[in-house]
C-alpha cells in the first residue's frame, strides 16, 4: 500500500503498478516511502529508479515533508549501487515533465566508472543479457542495501 506521505496509486501508471506489485519489476527496495527497481532500459547495468511509494508526478508535486525521506532512500540506493556493483561512483538525476518517460517522479541512480563513455546529457542505453543477469544485478544492490 502507498505510504502515508503520498496519495494512493494512480490507475494506469506503470510505476504505481510496480510499487503495488501488480506489474513485475526487479525491486531492490520497497517500504512506505519509496520503491526502487532496476531500469529495464539502463544507461549502464545496475541503473536503478527510485520512486515515491504513491503517485507523485514531479518534484514540484512532492510534499515538502516527503523530500527528506525520499532523498534519504535515494542516498541509500546510491551507496548500495556503488558497494554492490563495485562502481567508482554514481550519477543521480531526474527529469520533470520534459524527457520524463513515465509521469511519476523517479530519480535515476546510475553506476559510474572512469571512462565509461557517458558524456554530458547523452544517455546511451545497454541491454541485459536476460532475466538471470538482471536478477543478479538486483540481488547485488539488494544485498548492499541490507548491509
């Protein structure tokens, strides 16, 4: 169920459906504040999306009292991506309306390494080799979140 900080889920919203467990997703974190899952079109393997657990479309729509709790989850996921995937760092970003592929607030946490090819705002996309590989990445981030 959606957390107390947000309204309920929105019908037809892909991210609400993943948060509610109605659609499959490689979830690495789920609580009353946020749900985090692997992006199915990652910039780099291990790219995680952190979304409010309840429908919020943009940062401007996020209740002020929810900003801190949500970004504490983003911070924890960023640490876990680095630790679990042995990444040198992360790129953390969000779009509001323009380039927001799903109209539900989501923060991208992308693993980064030197000379990985990411330049400016050009976001190349990679593909997982299959379900086993994507589950392996999810398990590694999940494990790091628990430690």
